[in-house]
C-alpha cells in the first residue's frame, strides 16, 4: 500500500499513532519507517512526527504498564525507527531526536539503540 498509495498510508498511520493500543502504535511506526517509503514527499516528516508521538505515548504510561510485552514491542520498534526517520529527513529529524528526554529510562534506551545504527551515526 505504501508503494501504491502513499497518501492513504500516511492517513492510516496518523490515526494508528494515537490509537490506545500500543501494538497498533507499533504498527504505525513500522509501516511508515520503511526506508523506501520515506522517499515519497512528506513521508519522512510524518515518520519523525509519528516516532515522536508514539514515544510520548510510551512515556505517558504508568511504569507498571511499561514493563508489559506490548510496551516492550513498541519500545523496540522505536529503538529502530527513529534512526530510519531521522536519516530520511535529517534537518527536523535530528532536532526532534536531540530533544528527546533521555532522563526517562525508556527514552534513554531508545536513543542508545538508535545511536548504534550506522545511518544515524553518519549524520552525527
């Protein structure tokens, strides 16, 4: 769908990013943070925005919920997706990535994982 109807994909993932289900949020991040899809106009900016929104949703959860498997699945997706989104749109992407609050343990883990990715290391 992302190849054939990128505007429709963007519309869907924007809705999914604010779904109460962490697995639906994870699906939004995974769907948009596919490198070949981020070449479509505006898709990279959407990916950066979605990574930010889903990160905020994750840290907005009570700590007990963050220990669950759904939260872990979303956190792992964000541990990969931020670097993909930032690499596709470095200008605003790097700013958004650098603004993440690493004092939160989950955000710190997400940032650490993304910093291990060569695509992000090249930009930094």
